[in-house]
């Protein structure tokens, strides 16, 4: 069960769009950056979800790669928040996990926490 794992589950892309006509030029960039950041987080959690469900230890490098891609796509000042968002999603997913799924999710969270600690 993946209840509560995805951000914006059930919400179509059209619901995430903003009417930027009334938004000043600088704020348009901020809105677009925020949307892009959420898309990167969603892409990461979407990759992690089946890996956690399968709980195959061979999937650990794939999970690390998904997280590393998120970090690479996220501007440095926003990395901690992005990693915290993914960590929260994985922890929420852990509430429904048992056995090997729980162990896999814990390994993923440990990796995320290491990356957060390593941020300067």
C-alpha cells in the first residue's frame, strides 16, 4: 500500500499550473522554479516507490541514483528542503511497510540523512 507516499497524488498537472499573467516578472521565475522543484521531488519519489515495494537489495544503487539525480537537479540552497521532502515521503511510506520493505526504506532514509549531514 502506497498511501500518502506521493506528493499531489491524484492531482493532475493542470491543477499545479499558475496564472502568471498577474505575477510580476521576477515572481514568475520563482513560481516556475518552485514547480520545477516539485517535479524533481515527484520524479524521485516516483522512482523510489516501486523500489521500496519490490524491496530487492539490488535496487539500492537505483534508489541512490534517483536521490543523486534529485540533488544534481536542485539548486544548492534548496537541496536540504528537497531531501527533507523525500525523506518525509519515504518515512510516511514506511508506516505501511513490514519486513524487507521496511528495511529497504530504512536504508534509503539512512542514505538521505547522510546526504543531509554532508550538506555545508
